[in-house]
């Protein structure tokens, strides 16, 4: 029996909406699944599907062969993975860490270098798709790292992802592609908001506008996905304004570091930052439409 | 036999790539079709499908019941439709003019007012879809005007369009929706260029980037449609840089006139203007990617 057929044990640190969905997808695929988070409701949800809860990063590290790190930023990833008390120090040789947070490529390289002394394999593997796809085991992973790590992680990837793009062996490549995606996603959300605000101010019926644009060359994934939030006056956060303040900030800083100009991304970053400064940081990212003054936006129940 | 069953005669002024495609689609649908253009090759192509050629706007006006005006801008539309020698003066009462060029809503209103003294019906009907869809009879029309005009033009719309959005009776409504579409289309092309340039400068493989983004939340109709031109180093104009200098200029001026801010559209307009100033105005609009310095863009044959 080859090593490939030994069942793996998988873990997720960070049971937010994406991380919990991924952990549930792992458990439903029949994989022994561990989770770690401070939020008791998320832990309870995973237990309800037969998952196990670890009390600390070190404990989950000692229990699993493949560990997804689904935290918010590099500061958190560093804290739960590296150093004394981090998960990596407790992981068995040949096990795999997949770093899923959206981070600067250089910071991911530095983290990988920091844990290189261990015998744990590292994948730079940011994820995309949102909460619903995570719960359905249908996320996209933009990944780079050593072939042995992909081989070992394969059953876990199969359980959580519709597609895993292997972008080569170089750590940072996955994160760089993710930043390109975030540049476009952020600009497209801000453009959708600008276009709807401009159209409404020009007398267009918002619903007719949505119907025409989604059938025309002006359409984007984000226009189609976010404009319904504007039409329904529903800004409960699926993904918040402040996520794009962070992600476009990473895009912006990574470009500035190599003196590369980003006229649209810089403008979109300013728009999300303005929304955040107006107190909308925790609203749905479609709330960036509220930075345009004097627009008669659709109201709930109308 | 009701009036609806009397066969209509249709015409197209302006046999550019869109106009010629529409004229050919009318002729192929069995409608008596007239065309008018200074370009002999386009006239010959229409004759080859059984169409007729009129020597002047006044002549085509005298021959048809439904006339599409598919010229480049309002100045041309005004010249071929209104005043002495214009098509409208020669058209029979109850016939229909459909103004298809992308123009400022206020200018279209003024043109409609100018010809209101005639008994010719007017539709504000900008079109979208490009040359291939025009040749296939599959364009989109964003139209507003009197119901009687839509009724009379129906067989011609059926021959040229996959969808005709009826945006109400107010002249200007069609053009306003078209400008919203152009805002998004222009920003999305510029964003696709910016994202590809940024990604390549960060070491991403251009083809892998295209594959990942088209499967992710950063995708747009324009990213998917235009980035192949960049990958193939093929900037032969399907639609030229200068078209977006014009269209985003219309968007920008219409917003400025009502003191409405457009942070992204203004930035994208500057990007296309910069490309035009670099001598790229007649290249494909994807050539806006060339404004980013020091990027190792794909080269033909590699």
C-alpha cells in the first residue's frame, strides 16, 4: 500500500466564514478534521459535523498532516504558525502548511523562510470564492510551493476546492496572482458603485440598468454579484469595505515598493478608504456606493 | 391585413463594421435594405447580399420606412439626419429614425427636438456588441422613444438584434444607459491592462494569470475579451483606443455638467488619452497596456 493511501488528518486555523466552510467540507469528505478558533459558535458548528477542536495552534499542529491557515492577515498568520507556541513547531516532518490569507508576496516569502528550518512543507495558497463556495467545497486556490507538498495535500485540496491552480514552486507566486485578482475585484466593485450612482443621478431606473448591463459588455463578476446588494438596500457584510482597504492597500504597497504605477487601483483604494472614514468599514463592500453624494439609492421595501 | 404585415423597407447610414453588419443582417432577413456610405468596399459588400445603395442621405430617406443611423458621433448624426439634405426631410410621415451612435443624452434630446417638426418618429437607440454580433444579427439595443416607433421598427429590430431593451418613452434614456455601459467597459479595459502589467512586472506568467483570473472573482467581460489581444501581441483595432477617448470623454463631460464626481472613469479617460498621446490612438483599445513602462509584454511568435 503506497503512502498516498494512508488517510490524512486535516486542520483549519481560523474558523471565519471561509475557514469554517472549508473545515466543514473536509469533515463531510470523511477526513479526520481539526479546527482552532476563539469563537465558540464556529467550534460548535464544526463539532456538529464530527470535527474536533484544538485548544491552541500548537495542539492543532500536533494532530494534523495538512493544515490550512485561514486567518485575516500576515500578522495573525505569523502569530499562529511561527515561533514558540506556533503550529509549525508541533507538526510532524513531511506535513504541510497552506497559508491562505491574502498577504504581500514578500511577507509570505519571509514567513516561509522563517519556518524553513523545520521539516514542514509550505504552500503559498491564497483562496478565493467566498463563504458559500467554501461551504460547498468549491473554492479556488492560487498556489505555489514544492511538488511534494501538493502531493501530500491533494486529498484535502480535493475536499475544499473546485480548482487548485499550481503556479510553480516559488513561494510568493500564489500571493502575487491573488493580489492581481484583488486589484481587479476591488476596482470592479468600486466601478460598479460609481456606474450605478452615475446612472441613477442621470435618471436611470436602477433595476433596468442592472438588467441591461449584465447582458452587455460592461458586465463583470463583481457587478453581477454586488449590485443586487445596492438594489436591495442590504449592506449586511458578506465581505466588508475594510477588507478592500486592506487588500488594495497590499496591492498598492507592493507596487510602490517596485515603483510601479497603479492609477485605477490607487483610486479604488481611496474610494474604499473614504467609505471607511465615513463609518462604513464594517458594511458590505457594495456600501462604497454611499460615497457619492445626493444619489437617490434604492430603499428597502420599495 | 393589418399594417403590421406590410413589409418594411430598412436602411443604414454609416456602413462601418457595426453598420455594415446590421445592413447585411437586414438583407439576409429578406427585408428590402438600403445603405449609404462613402466607402465603396462596404457598399459593394451590401450589394453582394442583394442590398441597394443610396447616393445621399436624402435619397436613402426617400426609400425606407426604418432608418438606422450608425455614424461615429453627434456631429455626423446631425449632418446626415437634420437640416437641408438630411435624411429626415425626405422620409415619409410615420417612418422611424433610430439614432445608434454613442452620444451625450442632452445632444440626442436636442437632435430629436430639431426634427420634431417632421412627422418622422425618433428612437434614441445606441447599440452594443461589436462587429461579429452585428454580422450575426445579434446586437443589443438600449432604446427609448414612442411606442408607435418601436411597433413600426419591430421587424428591423428582430433582424439585427438579440435584445432590444425598451427604456421608456423619454429621449435620452437610451443614451444615458449606454454611457453607463461605456463607463464600465472603459474602466474594465483599463483595469485589465493595469492588472496584467502589474502582474507581469511582479513575475506572473501572463497566460497563467489569464487562466486564473477568468476563473475567479476578478473576471469581467472585457478582461476575458481584450486580454487575449495582449497575450497574442495583436493590437489590430477591433475597437480603437480613440473610441474610448471619445466615449469616456462623453461620460466625463455629462457628469461634470451636473457636478457629479467619477473618480475611476476620469482616471481611465486619462489612461486612454495618455495612450493616444503616445501615438496609439488607432490601435486596439487593449493597447492602453502600453502606457505602463518597463513591462515585458508577450511578443508575437513567442
